[in-house]
C-alpha cells in the first residue's frame, strides 16, 4: 500500500474538497496522483502557499510552504 497524505490543509484545500489521505496499490500511480494534485493546487489555489511532494518510504507527503 502506498499513501498520499496532506498533513497541513490550508483553507483553499478544504474548500476544494480534496482528500487528505489516499491509498493506492501501485507506487507509480500514487506518485502520479500526488504530482497531479500538487500541480493543480499550485496552479489554481490562491498562491499564498506553495506545495510539493516528498517521498517518505512507501508514502508521498504533500507539503505546504509559505507563499511564492
């Protein structure tokens, strides 16, 4: 099992109705989904935060950092 987690959820994330935890059977699929999520959030959210993906064992963590 491979997890995509978002430990910190900003207001834009909550309003968008995104899931903070997703589980996948395939590592490549999990990475692809995490990357697509980050790209979408960086493009469509309010730009107060920047998002990136970090691999942590079998998990992919979507991290949030301060503005651009």
